[in-house]
């Protein structure tokens, strides 16, 4: 096993932080976009990339969206042959909790 391989398998702290706060927590970005306006599911990956600067996987946003709907953080309705998604009050509350969490972390970092 080469040293390069070993090094790449060990995540650097900032890289790990960035990954866990983007792709691993995609739900936050989906809810933020839905807070702005109702969105078709197929629009989300491109919107995430344009607004937040990272590209989610091809299927992951849909899986996260369906789970959010299953857990009542979003709801959808048929609009012709597509589904349009909107955030629910429960989803807004979850975003509020995330914001409070990140504010706490930022306050700690700024000490």
C-alpha cells in the first residue's frame, strides 16, 4: 500500500467538516431552497450547485427529498405530470433548530 493511498483515506479535518456540512447534510440545503419557493424535484440539484457551490450526487437529492416528505418536513402536490415540493411548518422548525446549532458553533469558534 502506498503512502499516498493511506494519506487519502484519512480525511483532513477541514475536508471532513466541509463534506459533513454539505453532501452529508443535504436536507438543510433542500429545506432552505424550499423556504424561498416551491420547487420541482428535478430542479434541486442544479439549484444547490448554483447557490451553494457543491454538486450533490445524481440520486441523493431525490432520496433525501422523499425522506423529508415521508417525515412530513416537506409536502408535494401533482402539477401536471410533475411534483412540486414545499416546506411544511415542521420543516421550518427543523431549519430553525439547525440555525441555532450552527449559531452556537460559530459563537464558540469566535471566542
